[in-house]
C-alpha cells in the first residue's frame, strides 16, 4: 500500500528556486487561480517570490487596456496572477528595451513601455516575442518554499523561452509530461477524476 502512496509523491522538487524557474501546479490542486497552471518565476529573494501564470488567458484584450492599440488586431492579455490585477506586466525577448529585467533564457520582464509601444505600433511580430499580463503571482518570504514542501508545486524542466511559443491549452500537460516517468502519466489525469 505504501508503494502506491509513493506514486503520488512529488520528488522533482530538489532543484533550487531562482529567477527563471518554472512552477507546475500539482494535478489535483483545486484553486481558481492556480489549478493546472504553469508559472514562470520572475523573482525569488529573501523578501519573497514573484511569478507570472503563463497559461491563463483573460477574456479582455490588451487593446481594451492601451488606448494606442485600440485599432490594432486583437492582442491577447494573460492573467499573471491574483495580485496587482490593475498592473500591466510584459514578458519579452527584446534585449534592447531600456530598464528590462533579465529573467534568463533570453527573456526579459518589463522595461520602458514606450519601447514596447513603438515595437507593437510598427507592426512587428508579437507571437513568441511579447506576452502581456494583468496582475502577478506573489509569495511572502518562505511561503513558496512551504508550498513546494507541501507538494503544491513541482519545479519544471525545460526551455524557458518555449513558454512564449507553446500553445497555452496544453502547456500544463506538456510541462508536467516533460518531467517524465509518473509525471507524464499524471499529465493525463482528468481535471475531475470522479467525472471520468
């Protein structure tokens, strides 16, 4: 019996948390914000941690938020998390944006929004280059480490820039499957097993 219980034990969490790591929610997490989510950790310090949920679209578009983009083709807007939901964040691969924070793997967070607006208004490619978020995910000092010890999150493997191009519908399943072994099996579990 104990062997079966071990099958559902997360053992991928021996990695050290740092900026640029991927957090994958455990399959049975019942949380409207974080259930079946993939979070990119954009900061992890003694004061706390900050991340952006990469696979949750909002019903509104960036065009509804930024007046200058009103007449452009619809630009997707993602739910970065439950905190600061009136604040716009942008993750991008544009290394020349002044003041941008390097996340790792050629990804940057924020920076001069005028540079971003100019890039968008010039008609440059957005897919795989820039992703816009309202809100962020935040944890106080020690809170995220405790959640990982409680097996709420698995620390993912993989190429962080792929998060910008992966299809969001299957992102969680793919990130979990990339851990291999039993995690690949877990990725096929239905959201509500009792309805299976």
